[in-house]
């Protein structure tokens, strides 16, 4: 893995192949969310991922945040690494929505959306969007207001997450340990709470803008959905009826359910990560 910085944005390149994938992580995640997929790509490919501002080693990159701002950063990174129109653009969870916005602004060979990218219905009037975000993300956002005595304590917190219970992998642990910083006895997640909440609000109230961008993408769009949700519940983040509605509106959108995974294990489980790597490189 090659690491570099672009004006305070941390960039990682996995592999050395000339065929490029630019990949975007989720709302409380980091570039290491893509490591398992990147390591399963066939020869000839490389994957470029970045820590979005307010996350990972880009946590000190200032706001304003919002998905449109992240899309600008993604396009700057793509240009910086020489990812031309033949490159693939991918995003997971919130990163898929960022990829939709970026893919509408510049040509890519293909856009792959991993369990994200489809606009939700607008919130009801007077809805508490912040409370909705916290309920949806559960432990992923709860950790942002906590400190941890040791790195092992932080790993233990994640291992108890409903999505990871019984699904732990060495690459999941690598992802979790990358997220920590701070003094001994008071370790913190690198994800900035303000950034997470601002991005969550943006995503929730800008469904029409996201939908227009999805329809404007000129490249094939491949949606990979997990049948189980963020807390390993039986209904995934993108239910069948939502996918059906959008595939009927966007002719270039192809929908595929990745069997037997949840919102997180779609990137970390060996079989699921291998399938995602295959779809990115096919």
C-alpha cells in the first residue's frame, strides 16, 4: 500500500496495476474499508482510496462538509492519480452517494455502488434528522462520543457490533485499528462527529439532487446490495422496492443482491469482498 497526502487528504493506492479504481468509503469509515476488496483484485488492477475530510488521517481537513464537497475532493484525487475516463468509480454506503455526484460530473468507464447511492424518500416535516441518523447508525456513531483505554478495548467494541458478531476478520481488525488516535487511556475514533452529522443531514435532505445526478450518469451503473442491514437486521439498507423503483427510472442502472452478507460484511467477508472485486474489475 502506497500512502500520500494531497492538501491534507490522505490517499492510499493498493496494487500497482495500470487499470484504476477510485473508491469512496462510508460515513464514519476510512480508506481501509476498501483494503479487503483491493487485495482480491486480479493482476493488472490498482485501487485508490482516500480518507474523506473529517475522517481517518484527513480528520483535520476542515469543513464545510457535505456530499457535494466530498465529490469535489474525489474528482481532485482522481485527477491527481491520473485516473482517466477508463477508470472505475466505486463507493460504499455514503461513499456511494458521493460517487453518484462525482460520476455525474465526469466520465468514468463504470460506476459501482455498494449498498448505497439510491435516494431515500424525503424526511417527514419536522422530523429530527439527527435522531434518525443516530438510530440508523447505532454503534458506528455512538463510538464518536466515547474514549477507549486501549486499542484492544476499541477492537472489542467493534467485535460486539451486531454486523460483525460472528463475522470478524483480520482485515476488519486492521480497519478498526487504523481508526484510532489520541493519548494512551483516552483513545478516540478519527471520525469527526460534526462531519458525520453534517454529511448525514446533507444526504437525507438532498434526495432530489442525488436522484438527478444518478439519472445523469452516462456510464453503466452497477448496484451491489446487501440483503441484511447495518445492524445485521433482515431488511437491508436498500430494500427491494427502492431498488425496483430506481432501476425503472435509470436505464443504465443494474441491480444485484450479494447473498448472505450485511452492510459491512459485503466489504470484509472473503466471499463477498471477492465478488465485489470481481464486479469492479469485470
